[in-house]
């Protein structure tokens, strides 16, 4: 039987198992889900010698406090995260983008993310999770994925099997940069908005609201005036789509978004900026910058290449 | 049959089948959806059919807008996919605690709640699509007198099982979720079952659905 496990002494605010998410289910109402920040998710796996799509633990703001029992195991944390490794006789502050070894009885206290939302914990082994539609990603709204589709709770145990015996130390020199300008392609309902509304959208600052989660990011700021209709016939959504309901406050769809929506789409965040967008904390100010499709495609290629380069350096 | 193809962001095709919402246009959308599903195009990672649109999303590492657009334009769409139709009855309780927006509707529609319920429960609905949240059925068509817009600011939490109306459609919130529909009641019936991976939805596009009013006692004594 399995003897390697974490005891969750404190679960944290929004701690879930994730992998890259699940495809081809939009038509029955199931979104992609998956790790919000795909780059940091993949890097965490590489730092512990796993395949890039292994299940990891994603946390937001405050992370979990875990006590480890079992044979020696490596772990790595990515993002911008403060954490402490508590050994029998001492405690050391850990660094992100570096692997560390946990021994039987050690504690890992993931205190908080610094001025960012999501962090990732990978271990050199396989979390024992259940898969639905080939993914362990937890969608708490539909209770799909690992851990019965629920957040990790205080007091539960998380089991790990197939620990990699080769615990080599790995490290990456990388600092997460923040963005303030979010690049956007015009949406399919762009002309529903007044000239003034369009101008506001691309020129004024918006503040990220506290009512933001894995489903969506609500924004506050000057109202965007709709001159055609504040409803459309409900139709498909994607992550990154920016809808504007009748109150004039934009909402950006994120990884657990509803698959269908009925508010006009003023824009779509380009794929290259998504990982950085999700890391912006409530209260952050952002501006939208218009780009064309061809530029968005090039920017994504560059971003993806940069991610590959980072991974290959590990 | 597709009127226009444009891009939705950098990783999706937005196929427009026309501005109206009716069963003819919706059937075309579903035919395209099924044909593309069968093609199993490498790099296409999601299809979202709706009333009169089909969104095809793809992996930008493998494909781009132009390549997918060409593939779709040259696709042979078969007409032989008949929709499988089931008839389904959904119990709904309209107790005060469940009918969150009935007062708003009385004002907006200038109808009494009895009249609203009489019209709603006397109707057979057609399922156009499922989605928004897992398994949520979009059912039409309500007559003009029952048509109201969404709430101006969507609720952060609509309770699971809520039955809502917007424009010519009715739906059921299969989970607690944000949403802006006018809620008139609640059902104890399980509409989405994630343990059944091959067929998780109780109601699928093309199905015919009626609602049946139940009392509070019947609601709480439901076997679910």
C-alpha cells in the first residue's frame, strides 16, 4: 500500500489539483479548467523531473501547510511565493524555481503568494488522483476532477505514489514579470458600444475587482456604454473573452468560465497574455491595448518559444 | 450554410449561421457540429454549438485561424443526422424562497404570477443547446408575453436547480453559478451526472421538455 503522503494541516484559500485541463467538452457545458498559469504549471513539473502534464497542486493567495510522511521526495514551487521548510531542528525559507528535498516528518508551509494570485506545488512522484474525461483538473462549480471535484480541505491526506528515486537538484533563474497593458483583439460585438465606450475601453484604466476567481475576472472603472443591445443570443465563450453586461463593467472569462454567455463581447485577451493576466491581484490597475490577429499569432509563438526555452534550461 | 466566418480572439473561429433563432437554423448548426466532430481535426480542441453560431477553438501551437477556416469552408456537411428526440418531464417548485425574480417579472411583463406560471407550465420546450455550466439546457420558445431581459447585473450566485427565463428561453441551473436569468422556481431533479462520462446530460439538443409544478412537500420528499 501507499505510504507516502501529505497531511494537510491548513488547506489555504483555494487549493486544488490541476493539470493542463480537458478538451472537447464545451458542447455539454464543461470548460477547459486546468492550471490557470500554464507556464508556471509546466515549469513546476520539470523542476521535479516529471512529465509536463502531471497533476500539481495549485493554490491562490494563501497556500497550504503540509506535513510529509514517507521516503525522501523532491518538491518545487513556482510563481512568486513565500514558503518555509520546517525540519526537525531548523526552518529555512525556500526559493521558487528550485527543487528541495522533504524527509519523513518535515513540514512545508506555503505562506502566501507575493503580489500575484496563483502558485504551483509539484512533487517528484504522482499524486493519487482520479481522472474525469482524461484530466484530474478540479472544477469546483461542477464537482469534476480529482478530490471529488472539490478544493483540498483541512485535515485530509494526499497520497503520492511512484516516487522518483533519482532526486537530482534542479534550479531555474526566472522572475515573473507583471503586465499592466493587456493586449486584446476586438470582439465580435465591438460595434455594440458607443464611440465613447470604445475609446474608454482602450484608453482608460480598469481596476480588478475582489469578485474574481477561476471563472472570471470582474473589472471596475468608467462604464462602457452599449448603444445596440445589452443582450445577445447566448453563444459560446472562451477563456480571455471580455463580456460587458448592461451595467457597463467588463468581465474577463477565465479557465473555469461558463461555456455559453449572453452579454456582448467587446474583446478577447490574446493567448500570449493569458498566463500573466490571471496573476493580477484584485486592486491592480490594467489597460487594454488593441492588436490585430496576425500580431497576436506572432506574440503567442514568441511567448510559447520563451516557455520552451525556460523548460529546456532545467 | 454558414453566413460568415470571423475570428474570436486568436484561437477560435466564429461561424455565424444567421441572426434569427429558430429550429431550422439551429438544426444546421448541429449538423455542422456533428460533421466537424466526426472529422476529428488535429488541433481543434473544442466545438461550441449555440442557437445560431458555432465556435471552433483550436490549439494555436498546431493551427491558426486561416488554416482552420480553409478546412471548414471545404468541409462536406451531411444532412442525414436526425436529432435523437427524448421527451422529458422536469418537476419545479415555485415557492417564494425559490422564485427569486417573480416580482420583477410581474412588473416587467405586466402579468400576474398565476398567469406567468399557467403559460410556463402549459408549454412544451425544444432543447437548442446545452452549456454555460455543465448540462444546462437552453429551451425554447416562450411566447412574446413571457419574454424579459436578463438582470442588469448578474447574480454572483444563482442556487442549484433554479429554473430561469430570458427572452424566448427557459433553462435550469444545474449547479450553483453566477448568472443573470429571471428565476421563477427550482427543481430537485438531477440534470447533470458527471459520473456518467459517456452521457452526463439528462437533456440534450433536440429533446422535448415539459415542466410540472410541484408543492414544497413534494420538492423536499423527492427521492434525489
